[in-house]
C-alpha cells in the first residue's frame, strides 16, 4: 500500500475517454516514465481515443469499445486473466470505467478522494489521492503522481506524428501565411456556438487579418451539418475539412495553424499538445476547470454570466463540476469578444510575445 516500499514494476492506467481528458493524461504518463523508467506502463483506453494516444511511445494500450457494453468488459477480463499489476491508477469517474477497473488485478488501486469519487468509484479502489477543490482537470490527474510520492511534473504532450499526418497538414497549410482553424462542435450540442457567429469570425479573420480559414472536426452528422451551414453563411472562402481526416492528421493540422477557435471540445485540448493557442468559447462549462491548459488567457469566459442568468447565482456558488447546458447559453459568447481576442492574439504573435502561458 502507499507509500510504495519500492518503485513499481508495472502500472495500469484506466482512462477510457474522452479525447480531451486523454490529452490531459499524457503529461502524467511522461511523469511516470521519468520517475519509473523501468516500469511497464499499460493504458486501458477507449477505441477512438487509442487512435491518437497509441502514438505515445513506451506504453502498452488495451482498447475497450464502450458500444459492446458488458460483453466488452467480459472480453477485457479474459484478456487480463493471469496478469497482475503493482499499481492501478483509476482516473475516470464513471461506473463503466469502474467495471473496467474491476477487471484489473493490482496490489494498489488508487482512485480519487472520497468527495470526488462520484458514481461509486471509491468502491473499486483501496487508496485515494489527496483531497483538492476547484482544480483544473489536468491538475487533478497529477494528484495520482503526487500520491505515489513523485515530485514535479513533466508537462510534455508530444506524440510521434506519422509522415502521412505531417503531409496532410503541409498540403492544407503549405506556407507561413497566418491560418485560423475553426473546430465548431463539441459532442454536447448545447456547448456549440451558432453557424452565423462562426461565419462572422471566419469573415473577420479573412478580411481584417488576411488569414486562411479552415474548418475541421469529426465525421458526425452534427459536425458535417454545422460545417455546411458555416460555409453557406460565410462570405469569405473557407476550406471545409470536417470529417476529412484522421485524429493524427487533425493534430498535425492544428499544430501547423496560427490559432484555433473552438468550444469546450477535444480539439481544444489537442491544440495544447502541439502548442497552438486556442480561442476557447466557454459559457456552458467553466474554463478554469476544463479550458485549454495553456490558453486560458485567450478563452472567452462567459461562465459566470451564464451562472447568474440560468442558475440565479454567481459561478462561485455552483458546484465545481456544474455544467450550464441550457438553450441559448452560448449566445453569451459574443462575436465582438472573439474578434477582440483574435486581434490581441495576433498582435502578441507579431510582437514576439509568448502566446501560451507558463504552466500553473
């Protein structure tokens, strides 16, 4: 049990989803690799998320397809039969993830503190990280390394991008002309801005700043419909790549761009991995908890205004994990506010000032 009497020889992490949260896990893995260079690391992860995170070297990935339900859990149990780990890091607050964690045989089963261990997570662990309140999600994940006695953090998100991903980005961004990427959709529709407002920003970027504007995103019907609606409303020419790439290709494209505009979504956190500043659109969720880790200076933060309008109280009075996914909430993010952030970001870029904050 904790503290560990000796460095662990094998560590298993459970974090199935989503893309943004798995991005937060990468620096934790890097920190574990530095502290325990001889340990074998295994990450149980969602099938979609593995398409990107499998580029992380030195890690064994075991995928779980959540669509298979209990059949997938039984298959995982059979796959892990006979294996033992020194440490399990149970990093997801969901009953589905806890059922997955139950398939892992480990001496130390480390989870969140009792106050944060929602959905009965505490029943599936025998050790807990130190209690903390009002932390960014990434900071909360570093509670696991701290509980193991590891000092310091390795804030390295880098992945080994394949050649086809780099070539894809170069084809779309072949030069140093400023490029604005717009990833318009979260998987939660009520976190999304309107097509009219995205089109207004695209037009402003193209006409005021002479930027190339590219739309990016996944292949879901929601995203494809949003992309088509933005193109139909924009006056400036846009390149619509929504649904046209793989996750590694999208990561390379984000890395080649000048900036990304996005609501609270996976691409906003992918941008942190490749050091691209994000103009985040936040009203339904709190950017201090779930914003792009190094770009919070550039986020539009309408969360307090949303709390006052839709909950009748300031954001400080809400639970830290509260989401305000109400119709009309994203209207609190104005076009003018995004224009001002884009102006400021490009001005900082042109004067050579650092665009990304130092890690807190």
